[in-house]
């Protein structure tokens, strides 16, 4: 073999190596996942569907026109760079903030965050960060431009004349199309697509900025709007100034009744709960409603309850957050109530809270929990309800209150289960539990393959702390609405489970509870197993019960849900 042959062979190998490197690089830039709980990423071995689209585009352009000019390469690289940044936001925001990205709320926070952060830094550090961020973007663009250029100049020209290359490319396009169509069998091989996320965010922004589009997504009015239009003092007259606590109970689903084994295991806890209610002088009526979500997405239930709007379509939820529509928060505020939003599971900035307009917003850090962290969600619910009473005492001078309080401890993975502490005062200190109880709990590890036992123990704990709280803190007149936010994961319920959740109305106001029985709810904690509508209908039900007139002529939604 002469020197020219060796040179040619080395050149071919280098070109093949460059081509493979470009292919791997461009795919890796769209198939990474997050390194939780950091802002860093880890590579994913799956193929990115948009990378397949990039390759198909370049191959077709080269086969059609012979080459791609500099301007075309810049446009393709710029578009791909935007997809890479979108991918980073899509995987990082949920990991750090516990929710999907929302362009309407998140984009304005970027300059605000940078400005606030810059005020605390010396000028040289601010300059260094800005230059570093700009340099990183330029480096990313240069890296992608190199990869796109290699595909356009070397890989695609070599592939366009080979039938087998077209066959593989067509098969890859079909795989990506199946992934876009939601074929689950592709998920182990194809990463989550980015374009649908971008399209969805564009739709949210369109809905926010276009009144016509918004009107097509949201109903023209809600039960809350109707109550706001009532004469002054009429909408909540039956409460007679009583406090109201609306408490979505994390993962409390109808499976706790529907599954005979789980129901039997929870029966002692429910009996104790009823005993605690009687000891506190409370009555209870209950029923079932259909949640807008299953196993997750609690925000859909939360805002359905507050707005009275069916948010089973997540797009409605996202668009609603961009409006100034009325909710129970604004209704109670208009009637002289002080409104509280208590979110013990939130430890990050939450710009969407501006929509809710709570008078007092209390997140995890504001509760100042001094005890040991209890699993993923840190603060046990029993502490949260007790600490709220200390931070904002409900004495005779305090205004009537509306409190929205989504619990968090019973969130998946349902372990560890905190000990119940009967001494409420000790619960508020740095050593809330006995050493033996604490060591036992801290030794628990989530059982990801068999969650049922932990789920049952967690639900029993929920009934226990909740019943004890109602019994021991029953001074000021309060109407409690306790409703499951959604069913637990299918690993607990099994396949084909309903989306129903139980709801309990707990009060000493027998007249208001009687009104709820007129709408189909039943005394006690074991109602007939039928759905009385969607979770959003609960808003209409309680507003009818709270109004001066009472249920009277029920609207069509309620009537349709009853026999």
C-alpha cells in the first residue's frame, strides 16, 4: 500500500469519525435529561425525534439542491439551537420547580431574577456572569453549526446515493412520527419531543394575548361569577361569618372505598376520624366527585375547585392563569374575608400566585419547620396545620377567613409516614418526636415497586392527624371542605380505575349541611358510590349551600348529576 492509499484511507476514516461525532453531538443536544435536583444535565442514550427531523431535512435538501448554502446553514443551526434551549427549559423547570414550564409566567421572571441577583453581586461578578452566559450561547451555536455543517457537507452527500441510507432514514422518520403520535412502545428508544412543548407554549401565549382565542378556550362565566353578581351580603349569608377551610387532600382517591382490602384496612382510621369529629361537635356529609386528573397534576384540581371551571383540559388551566377571572379567593375577599393560601410543599418562587390574589401566601419556608425532614416533602402536614394557627391566631378580633390549604405529605411515594404527635406544642419545636419513633421513620425507604402498604399507612396517618386537629382546635366556628385531589398512581389502583375522589363537608352548621344533602351528598363518611359531578361542580354546590336562598332550583349541571 503506497502513501497515497494510506492518506486516502486515513482521510476516509477521519471523515467517517467526524460524521459519527456530528450525529452523536446533535442527537445528544436534544435527548438529555436533568440531573435532579441540580440545573445540570445528563446524557440520554435514546434518539431525539427532532434530530431525526433535522437529518431528514438536510438529506432532502442536499438530494434536491446538491448543497446547502451558508445562509441556509445559519437558519437551520439557529432553529436547532432554539430547540436545544427549549429542551433544557422543559427538563430543568419541572425538576427544580415541581411543575411544567409556563412561558407566560416564566419568561418575565428571567430579567427580574437577573436584575435582583445583580443587585447583590459586585460589578465584576455580574460582568463575569453575563460574559460567561453569552460565551456559553456562542459556544453552543458554534458547536451546533459545526455539526450541521458536517452533516450537510459530508454525511448527507455520501448518503443520498445509497438506497440503504434512505431506508434507514425513512424508518427513523416513521419511528419519530409514532413517538409524536403517542405510541408508548417507542418511549424506551425515542426521547420526549420538544416541538409539542413549544407549540403548547405558543398556544398559551396566544390564548393570553388574544381575547377571541381566550373566549374559545374558557367558558363565558362560572358559578363564582354568578355569586359575585349577587346583591351585597347574599352570596355567603348562610355561613354567618364562619371561617371556611378548603383543603385538597393529596392522593386521597376513591380507591380507599372501592378496593375492599384497602377499605377494610382503613376502616379503623375512618371510625377514629368520625369519633374525633363528634368530640369536636362536628357533623359530616360526604360524596364522590370526578377529579380532572389522575395520579398527579394536582394544580388542575386546585384551580378547578377555586374557579368552578372544568379544567380536565390542561390548556384551560394554563390559559385561565393568564386572566383576571374571579375565584373563591376573590369572592370571599369581596365579602370581607381575609384569604390565605397555604402551600407547605412549595419551596421555590411561584410567580403564578399573583393570579390567586391571596391576602396571605404561606409557603414551606414561611412555616419555619425546625424538625427533621420527612422524606421528599420535608414538612409533615400535622405540623403545617398547627403552625398556621400559631403564625396567624384565629382569635375573636381576627376577620373571618377563607383558607386554601393543599396538603403534601401523602404525595407519592407515600413513604416515610411521619409519626403522629398528640402533643401539639412539642410538634412545633426542634425535637417533635420521640427518638425511637424518629429513627424508625427515618429508616424507611420508598418502595417503588409495591406502594400499596405505604399508601394505606399514609392515608391512615392523614385521617389521624386531621381528626385530632379538628377535635383539638375546634374553637372558632369553621366550615371545612376536605376533598381528594386525585387518585393515587396506577401501581396502587390497578388499571382501569375511576377518577373519582371522596369529599367530606365538616361543620357544626346543620342547616348548611342539610342543603348539601339536597344536592345529593349523604350524612356520614360512607356515601353511596356514585359521582355527583366533576370536582369543579363542588364550587357550585357549596355556593348554593352558602347563599341566602339555598339550593332552590338547581342548575342543569347539578341536576344532571343526580338521579
